[in-house]
């Protein structure tokens, strides 16, 4: 039995057991937001059953407060685009299934309602204009070439660390004009800021607080440098010289910085790793891509759908309302499961299949919709497209030679490691 066959067999057995459990568990006992389902990649049958039997489901069987799960594509779109009914505000609990812990409830434009949201979002939008992306593309290609040319041959290495983290962290350092030699701090702060207590990323709440305090102190120093110097073309300088953000308090500054770090890190980094895994799990698609590299343009949005790097976004109901025949009360938590909506067969044909030449590959929820649609989505797509153009130039195949280690989280669908080999 070769490596790929063994990996596939293990995955099929894991999913078979998960399906048995999901279909034998009463719906009233479902907790689809359990992080272990995501770490073990056994979430799929649970969400499949919810979509088919109870698309809007109220969970009371969890170690957190009760929450509504919205699992169908069109219902998610309804919640995402009705910001007058469903709030993102951190003061109402924020954007994740679990309320933000005390001391970490920093306001950011993703966790704000109107009108504050749009005013702060507009400050950083110029970083992602087509003109600026064209400039960044040159830099992304140069750096991708350098990183890929340094990879070992005929030995196993961790693709997540050597490629995904390195390239996304380099881009983050560029966007912030962050000290280059300390750029891995950005990756660490991103991981710490989203880590759950049982994830093993930090050993205690006190350690998490210390590291976030270090992040705040570091960026406060950089902020003071930028606000007292001429405007420059980086995110920190843009915020320091915009009326909408220049006078933010320390918590608001920290919230927006963490948002931009996590947004720039997790989405691209985990989709980059996920693309290698998806093509290995679907070798006929890998062959199709090698034979026609122009398919990168449709493969990129397809892998963003398939990976769904942020599994959910949460809202809080501002009033009593109805959704999917259920009555949602003011103050209720409403979780939009993007990861489930992206597998809704009423909207997406053969949604469980990874198909790199789909007719409508951009039909997905991974970037959200409405006023909170991901501000950096075009940059994420650009990075993925370029890195695959450069990989196809160099390697016939990047082979996955072991099971990925996934992040313990139902918010970030990510990878800690992905063992690969280039022959």
C-alpha cells in the first residue's frame, strides 16, 4: 500500500465513523461548533444532516452559551447582508461563536456596526486597489521564487512552515512596513489572538495576555513613529494619517491591527496549504492543472471554497426575527457556517467534489457578503495565483506524504503542519 492509498483509507474510515455518529445522534444533542470536529476533519456529516433536516438549528448542548447554526447558503446570505437585524459589534459578543474574553474585546471595523464600520474600513481600502495590487504582484512573484527555490528535494518538510507561513508573513511585514527580521512575530500574534484554551498554542490565559500586551506595545511604538512622520504607503501609516482612525483609542487600534494580521495571515496561509492537500486528494485534478496551467484562475476560487479558511462568522440578533421558520429572539447568537454553505447542493453543483474548472467557481461564501465582505480578498487570490504559477514552473508535483495536523478551532480552518516531499 503506497502512502497516498494509506492516507485515503484512513480518511475514509474516519469519515465513515463520523457519519455513523452524526446520523445516530439526536439533533437536539448536536454541537456542530465543537473544535474537535474541525481538528479531526469529521465535521462534514454533521453539517450535511443539519442542511437536510434542520437548516436553522438551536444548540443548547455545548459548554458555551446556546447558539443558532445557519447552514444553508441562501440563509447565510440573508444574515450576512442584513446588518440592521444582525449585529457584528464586539459589545454584543463579536464575530466568533464564543464571546470575546474580557480583556480581548478590542473593537475593530469587522466587529463594528454602521456607521463606524465603513468609516474605518475605508481607511485601509486603498491598500487593495488594482493599481497597488499590480505593484505588489511583482514583489509576490520575486519572493515566491526565492522561497520555492530554497526548498529541499527528496526529503520530507513541513509545507505550512516553509512555504505558507513564510510567504504570508513576508507579505504582512510588507503591508505594515514591519521590521523584516522580526516578521515571524506577526504569525505568532495571529495564532495567539485566535487560540482556544485547549489548543496548546498558549499554556494559560496569562501567557496569552502577556503576548498580546507585547503585540500592543510593539505596534504602539510603530504607530507613534508613523503618526509623527510623513505619510507612507503602508497600512499603519494609512491609519495614522486618516481622520477616521488617527484618533482611535488604544483598544480600537489593537482591534484593527489584530483584524488585519489575522485576515492577512489565516486566509491565505491556510488556503495555500489546503490547495496542496486538495490536489493530492484529487490526483485527476492535479493532472488537469499540470496539463493546463491556465486553470489556476478557476482553481484559486475553488480551493478557497473547498478550504473555507474561516469556518464561521457570528452575529447577534438586534431584534426578534424569523429565519428558516424559526423564531430568533433579540440577543440570540446566530452563527453563519460558511463551511456548510459552501457545501450546499441547492446552490453549488457537486459541492463535495474539488473541481478546478467549475463553470462558476466564485459562487462561495468564504469571503462573506455585505458590508463586511473581506477587504483583502483580491490580494489573497493574487498571492495564491502567483505561488501556483511559480510552483508549476518548478515542480512536477508536491507530494503529501502524511496526514496534516489541523488547528483546534471551529473558527479558523487551518493547518499546523503538512508533510510533503518534492522528488
